[in-house]
C-alpha cells in the first residue's frame, strides 16, 4: 500500500464530554502503541472543555468540533423534526470527513489490544455482530467510506424513520439507525461481518464464558459497554488494582481495566496536569466540581455512577437490547439469589 493510501485513511472517534474525552485519549494511545500507520481523528462535542480539547490535539492528527444543535445545516433541519436524536446526528458527522477515502470508526469506550490496520481492507459497512442480537451489528467499531451523499441520505433517513433503539438510549441510538439504514448487513456479504475479536464486548463474556476462555486471548479490541466505563472506577497506584464493580467483573477480565488505567495514569494524566494544573474544573460525574490536582494525586478521576431505579419493563428492554447491568442488578449473584428464592 502506497503512502498516499495510508494518509488517506483514518481511525475516527467521538467525544461528547470530558469523560468520553478521557476514553478517546486512551484509545489514541493504544492505537499509537500498536504502531498504526493511519491518521487519528477525533470529533468533539461542544461540552468537551478547552483543556481536554488541547490534550486531544496532542494525541490526534485532527480534532473537529461538531455541534449539530447550532450548525444551521441539513443536520439542524433534521433535528428540528426529531430533537431527541442530537447525539446520534453528531456521530453521523464522521461521514463528512471526505478528505479521507476510508475510515474506521471506534467508540471512545474501546481499547485496542493489537494492531488493527487490517480493518482498512474491509468495505463499508463492515462491523461485528452485537452480542444482544447477532443479526444486528454493534456500531462501536465499523468501517465506512466518508461521503456527503451518504451523510445526506442518513440524515433524511434519521429524520423520517429514526432509530429503533433511540427511545431508551439516546446516546446509542445510532446503532438502531445504522442497522436500519444498512439493513442488508446480516445477509448480503459475509465479508462485512467482522470477527467478534474486533469488538469484544466487556459484558458479553458473561454470556458465553467457554468461548471467551478459548478465544479471548486473540482479542484485538475490547468495548466497555454498559453504564460503568473505565473512568468510573478508581485506581490504586500502589497495588496497581482497580476498585469498583463486582467480583465477577474483576474475575473475568481484570486485565482490560488494568490496561486502560495503566495507559490513562502513565500517558494521559501528565498531559492533563500540564493543561489544568491546580485549577478546578467541572467534573462530568454527578458530584459536580472536583479538582484535577486531587484527581491526579490519587489517579482517580470519578466515582462510580449511582444505579437509577428502573421498572421491570425498562429492565426487560435493556436485556433485549444487550444492555443488561451485569455489574449491578443483573449480576450473577443477584440472579442466583432470585432463582434460589423460587426454589425455597
């Protein structure tokens, strides 16, 4: 492959706030550390603070601010009809990067474990099956070709049809939208089905542990699905251990969280400290204002988010969409207790 092709292709991610910007920083470092030859591009929303944008600019070749709410373009017109799809439309901006011939989109809550440049040998729309419904693809990692025409068609489709997963999960409504738009993914071309190791769900291993034991060591990308993200945990630098979550979570894949925190603490924290120093900043967590210096000294950026009470119907819908709370109410221990109560 010639050099022109290499610079004409890019890995793309999206950070909608400072929390996801942390994930994007770790993602960039993991891609660089595994010697990617492609460019790195970050789309950032208006809620990403300037210091975090500055750090992203040091780690990515390009950083683009995208704000569909104020854009005044066709995205804004579509949004007027369906204002609940704002974040979905923000992600669709990746199709506007037409100075690239081909891109691989990766959610900010993914972590690269080995070189994945071979993904650029695939065509649009290549993606891995979703663990919750394998006839749908998971939109956390996908290969696409930037195109203003495709972007326009997606916006029109979004405006007219919407996303079948947008009501409960506005932030991930893009998955339902993209599966509806690329509706022949499941049947048309098997070469567009990425192996699961390119988008290994951090919660899917609970569903089929034998497969994880057999093939988990070959994983190339891990995807931290669910409410709890790596940055919601605490990290103890003395013991090099991660606190939070559940015993089952730590038992099944402790290395993934440790890898994420190792990168964050060694490569990201120093850059954040350069930008923010002792100045206070508004945390993305529910605690409000934190101080970055305290966060740096403890290598601890946020407390675990509280689990909101949900109805039985909402819980059922979460299960159906592959969003079971395996580290909380749907943990193995809780399910076992429920089953035991029926047997008494």
